[in-house]
């Protein structure tokens, strides 16, 4: 493998005041200070997080926040892994060059990756012959029920399994006030009420459509509801509906 430094552009990140996000970020910050405690007990200094929940709930945003904290605070390295064999080779190469530099290994939609590449490579990478030291493994999935118990019932592969749902009222309010400080209290209340069950991407579109394009908020919500209903209706097995595409049944009314 050849390792190349990449620039990863994102929107300005907001630490959402949800319990799930706060819990993961707090434990992540604390983990890097606990190396002596791990060593004293003869353990590798590593941790695993599996975040699950509906699409759009903020799992990818939380990964971006963890990555930013690692890079800015600890000058660490973030590696996005798909093929487990290539991922293991990359991590081993990094460790030859940087024996102690903090690493975060990202496995987005790990259930799909396992389906594509099989289980053995990931098991070896997370807690087997290819595991490395001074690392946090972070995986996401929309469908934890598809994963074998060897992943979801095995601390040391994933020590913390955290549900990340759609942003709460408090989180949505914080998002709107941060992105559009000029919103009045009445406007903010309306945005929060209309966005119940919405993903972060939907919140972003509400701001862009109303404040950049000058569209009416009621029209924006009606358009997004119609989009969500068509997408849910097109999926015959019901997975999209159960994943949160139709909040509170509003699109069916």
C-alpha cells in the first residue's frame, strides 16, 4: 500500500447536545489519557465503538467530530477502511513509521462491508492477529441485526455500542441557532416543531432553502415530506420506513 495525506472538506462541525454524541465524544477524549492504566494491566491501548441507528441520524457527523479531535488535539491519523486485508496492511505500515501515533480506523456501514468482504478479515483486524495498538476502531451500521454476535456481543472488538437517533428538539434548536443566528425565537420554535424526526441533512436543507433561496418554510417541509414518502413507498420490503424515513406517519396523512 501507498499512504497519501488527504484533505477532507466538511461543513463546519457542530457538537450536538444529544446524550449519545456527548457520551461518545467524552469517552473518546478520556481514552487517550488512560494509556498508563491500560499498560499497567497488560492490555493493548485500544477501544472500539459501534454506532447504529437510522440513516441521517448523525453517525457520519459524529465520526467527523472524532476525527477532528484526533487530528487537532493529538496530531493523529484517520484511516477509512473498506477491504480488511488492505486496511491491515496500511495500519501495519503506519505502525512501522509511527509506532505510537494515535490512529482512528473508520468502518462506515460495516454490515455492508462484511457482506462484501466476509467476516474473518474484520475479526482479525478488530481483535485478532492484525490488530494494532494505540487505536480507536469506529464502525457504523443502520442494521445491527444483520451482524453476527461475534461483532455485537464481543467487547474488545466493539466495547461501546451506541444508538444514535434523529436529533432531539434540543439538538435541532442548537443546530438552527448556530447555522442561522438571526432567527427569532418564534422562527426557531417553528423550525424545531416542523423538523420533528428530521435528519441533519433535512435541517441543512431547511436553512438553505429558506435563507438562501427565499422559499417559504411550509413549502420546503411539504416538498421534503413528498420526497420522503416516494422513497419509502418505492421500497417494498419496508426497511426504509422502519429506518425513520416517515416520522410520526405524517407523510401518510
